[in-house]
C-alpha cells in the first residue's frame, strides 16, 4: 500500500518535471502585441527623422559643399565661392554699385589665382614657405620680428575682416606672390633690343571724320598739319600725332597690330577703338630694332604675364583640367545671399563715409573762409540752407544727399 502511494507520487513528479515551467516574467499575448506596436512606431519615427535629416543635408548643407570650380587638383566649394564674393564685394566699390557682375568677377579672379599656383612651376617659378610667410606678414601688417601671438592676432583680424578662412587667405597671398615672381622673371628675360614701331596717329570721333582725314592726306596735305587741326589727342597739337618708337603691345590696342603688320608709309583705313568710341587714322613711319628702355620693361613684362595666363587657361579648359560648374543659377543664388548678408555692413560704411566727407568739407570751409565772410549778416534763403544741413543726434551733420542706399541685385 505504502509502495503504491510512493509509486503514484513518483509518477506525478515525473509528469510535473516534463511540463515546461512558465517564466516568471513572461508576457501574455496582449502585452507582446503592445510591445511590438511601440517598437514599430519607434522605428517609423527614427526612419522619418532620418529622412528629414537627409533631406536637410541634401538641400541645405550639401549645396554649400558642392564643387563649383576645379583647377587641376584644387577645388572650390559653393560656400568658398560665396566667401570669395564677399571679400571682393567689400574691396571694390564698383561691385557694390553693380553687384550683378560680382559672381563672374570673383570667379575670374579665382581661376587666375588657382592657375598661377598650379602652373607657375612649369615656368620654373616657385614660392617657398619662408617667402610666403614674409608675404603674409607684410599683407597683414606684422613686422618680420613679431612673435607668433602677435602674428596670430593680426591674422585673426584679417580673417574676420575679409570673411575668408585661413587657407583661403593664405592661398590669396600665395597667388599674389607668385604673380609678382612671374612678372619679375619675364622682365629679367627681356632682350636688350626689340622690334619697335614709330607711327603717326589721328584720333577723331566718327568714321566719317576719319574718312575725310584720309582724303585730305591722300590729296597731299601733310599728316602733321591735319593731326594738329582735328585730332582729339592733346599732344597732337604739339607733335602732329607722332608716336615715338615703342615695342609691340605698348601702342594703343586699336592700332597696335597695324603698327607691326603694315608696310612703312602706308596709310590705314579708319581703325575703330573699343566699342567704336572713336576712330584712328595711322601711318607707320618706321619699324626697326631699337634699344629697350628701362621704363618700358614693366609694361612689356606685364603683357607677357597676361598672355601666359590667357594661354595657360585656354589649354587647361581644352584638356579638362579646368572645370567650371558655377552655372547661372548658382551665380544668382550666391549673389543674392552675399549682397543681402552684406547690406547692413555696407550701409554702415556708407554712413561713416558720408559723415567723414561732411566733416572734411566743413573743416576745409572753415580754413578757407575769411573773417570778413563770417561777419556777413544772414540773407534771405539762409534758413533753407540751414534746414538742408542740420546737426544730428550723434553730433555729426545729416543732409538729404548723405542717406546710404543698400546695393540691389537686378
């Protein structure tokens, strides 16, 4: 009997052992569904935030970093182009008056800068770190013996003023330094003598006047007499329009080619100036090898530099080494952004300049005004003059004409 009970207990214990035990913290089906719902919603939120972040990066952040110009291995981002445009805007009052050309002007300067840095070595021109460091110190107004802290403070002020970052500012100075070195090289290589042309020139306003001058000279009148009578050039009254020997590239662009291609003694047809602003009648008096004067060398060296820069750029564009991605849409967007950001500072500068001009005019008037003039009694109309120039709250003088105008983009 006792054995039967024991057997039944053992059998029950065995069955219980075979039953899987229920975990203490196990979830029922309702709780499981709730957890899955929360997890699904969380995943959707994370994915949505990810898409939003990606969209912000793609539409806002990425465009600033996209490349708009590449010269060999050097690249310029959209953001860097805007910084360069800001720099050019504040150093050039013409751009402030006509910001529609700001983008193209800045682009051209950057292309020239990068071309010089990338291709000057092919000319045998390089700038070492010591030379560049000296140029940097000169540019920011720091003495060569100044310590590093003074240098960094001055550089920080320059970066804040120009809006460029340090690498861009250093590249700007490097480009200028290389340009000087290239021009110096070309000047040193100029020969002692050079083919030069002596010409006679008459400058008139219209083609009809030029034709009439040609008829008179062909009829036998002396070139100098006609030049003294009708030429617009002031020196023609004294020299009869004679231009002494000058090398190619030194004569006026309107007739430089004629001076070095026409036969001696041949009278030209009317030669137009740029935009047909006026017309020239030219006759070559002589063309021969002549000693090169020292004061002519800088002009010739500069002309050779410009020719090298133009030729090199053309070669780079043809080979694909220069890639322009700064399209019209980018230019418009960048110009609007730069000008709008710069407007408050430009207005402030205009106000300061107006105040300085007024104070300077007042000081000059005070110096030139005689004691007798100060004692002259007031006359009718003086009140209107006083109203047109009245003291301002800050002690300066305000006039209707001194109100600054913010630049606008067409």
